[in-house]
C-alpha cells in the first residue's frame, strides 16, 4: 500500500501552513487522494507538488500564474498524473516555463525554441531548501519504490547534515525495523522523541516495536501518547484496544475500537472489531 501523508504532515514537510494545504486542495491545485473524517491525505507525488509550489512562490511567482501554468501543463501533457511533480519547472524573467523530455513550453503553452545566442536567465526551481531535506525526500522516494537499502542510505546521509531531524529519524527507524535491526530502530525512535516528545508517528512506531518485544505496559503508554498528540490518528486506537482486550479489559478496548471505527469505518479490520464489540455487548 502506498504511503499517504495527512495535511498536518504535508504542512510540516513542505514548510507551509495547514490552511494553505486545504486551500490549494480546494482550488484543485494539488488535489487530495483520500479523505477521512475531514482530514485530507496526499500521496508522495502530491507532497513533491506542494514543495514545488512553495519553491515557485518563494522565487516570486504568483499563485495565479502557477494555476495558469498548471492548466496549460494538464492540457499539453494529459498523461501526467501530477504535473507539478513530473515536469521540469523554472523561472524565466517574470514567467514560469516547464518542460518534459526535449520539449519546453512557456506558461502560455507555446513551444519554446532556444537559439544559441539567447542568453536569457533561467532559475531552476530547487527541489528542497537544504541538503538534509533533499536527502529525506530521496529516502521517501526509495521507500515508495521498495528500495529500502537506498532509503536507509539517504536517511543516514540526511542525519549527517541535520542530526536533529525527527521525521528522518522516525522513517529510518521504520526501515531498520523492517530489516530486523530492532535495537537500532529503537534508538532512532527514541532519538526522535528526545528531540520532539510530541511526535505522533514517533510515539506510535516506538509503541509497535515495544509490543513486538513483549513490553506491553510501555507499548500502551506510547500508544496513549500518540493518541493524545493526534486524536484522529486511527492506528494507535486499534492497537491500544487490542492490547486492552489481551488484558481482559473489554470495556476499555471498546472505547478505543469505537473511536477507530469512527475514524476508519472502511478498515479491513472493521468487521472483526464490530464482532468483538458485539460479543462485549452481550
């Protein structure tokens, strides 16, 4: 299953506000791929598109020009799923130009033909604001493609530039955990939480690891912390309910499972949870 990023994560990773995320989605600049209980979710290409728009705005382009350019890209390159993440973009004078393959177009959609004597300045849109962020996104792309060795390499390189980068540490922990390197994964999660104790994903993934190691009491503490920091994060509700059921606390489990069903009613686990809740109510 492709990893999705909610509006809070997109805002944090792209360096914009959540209101900007919602607005750019509402005007179909970067549409969401999923919605759950009012929360918007975007795929990796959408996340890259948000970064691209942010870079264009930082270089002086207006949102109106970006939307106009995007409309032309969609018309000229209809096969692209997310043009803002799949084409080359640059600022040329006061306009945005874009290209795919050997072709380059103006924001008006005209094919741009360059002559050798032409010396107009073009400024490429940067992929990231710093090396650590660029390496982080390369790691995310590696994960998306299933190249976890590459993802680990990129995350570790990002930490060379910025050791206190909780998002990188949490993702590195996930890669290490998938490869069975549990002590190293635990170090990464705990380091992330030392930097930002309120990181929802950091608390959740550390709880998962502790549960795998049989430390159920501490796992429950970190699941609770993940819920406290992001009440609309469904997975910790499910896992905490499962651990409470193991302890025989069915009323406690039911509280978290009902919240989980409210957040993710179409979950593959929903029928089983409803069965458990039915048994509880008997």
